[in-house]
């Protein structure tokens, strides 16, 4: 073996003065580089695809929400008689002249029942009994007053009379007549001013429709 023959070649290749054996580079490093590059590209593609899917489904959800909101806020198509149904319904209330009121004083203030009875009479109510409250109520009404009537008493009659005394509570007893007791309590100061009571009565007779939903 010549001294110029590279070790390990077993004499297969000989080096002469004009030619040298061709040394090939290992291919393992190239394969590793290609695998790493392929992995990076694959991960990038997966991430891009995930972003696109999020945009697609997220956009569809937003569109569905927007469409639902638009449907809720859309003005329904006009139907026959819709104008009449949209107009506020007028409520038929009993007139003050159709309500008999018994005025009772449950406070220590003398003459209170008569003064209130006279004022209610001036406002058109029919006044029945006037005097001190029954023992069950005398000095036992901490609020402004109580309206007491029969279980069969028209609830509208309670509402009409109640416009004259803000904060008055309502209850029923065993009577069978249509009259209503107004029992004045310790917190009573005065009846609601007539102008305010008239406004409240008008609001009861002409309730306003609920406000339309804002979009």
C-alpha cells in the first residue's frame, strides 16, 4: 500500500499525481435538515388553518347574532286591524259618583274624618258613614290609610279612590255591600291635591302601551 493511499480504503483507491479519489459528503445531515424544515412548514400550515377556521365560525356566529337582533327589532308587517290594536285601550272605570266611601279616623286628631269626608264629597264621591275607626283599627294604622271593602268589590273602585291618597293599602273583610271604608292612619297629612288625583285618574283610564324595544 502506498503511503499516499488514505487509511481505510484498503488499497481500492490509489492516489496518483494526476487524480484523487472522490470523497462523498454524508447524507444524514441533509436528511435531518429536510425533516426539520418540513416540520416547521407543517406546523405553520396547521396554525394558519386554525386561524381561518376561527374566523369562519366566529364570523358566522356574529352574523347569526346580528340577524337575530335585526329580526327582533324589525317592524312587523301591517295586518288588518293592526292600527286599532296598536292604539291604547281605554279602561272603563267607575265614576266617583258611583263609589260610596265611609271615612273613619284612626288617629288622635279630632275632626279629621269629617274634613276628609267633605273634601271627597267635593270631588264627587258619595260619602256614607263618618266617625272614629272601629276598635280593630283605632290607633293601629301606622301608615297613611287603609281602604277596606268586600271581596266582591270592583278592584277598579279601589284604584279610583286610591288616587286621592298615595300610599294607602287595600284589604277586604266579610261585608257584602259595595261601599269602601277609608280609614285614616297616623301618617296621614292630607289628601292628594285634586289636580294630581285627576291626572292619576286619567292615567288609569288611558294606560300607555309599553315602550318599543330599542335596537
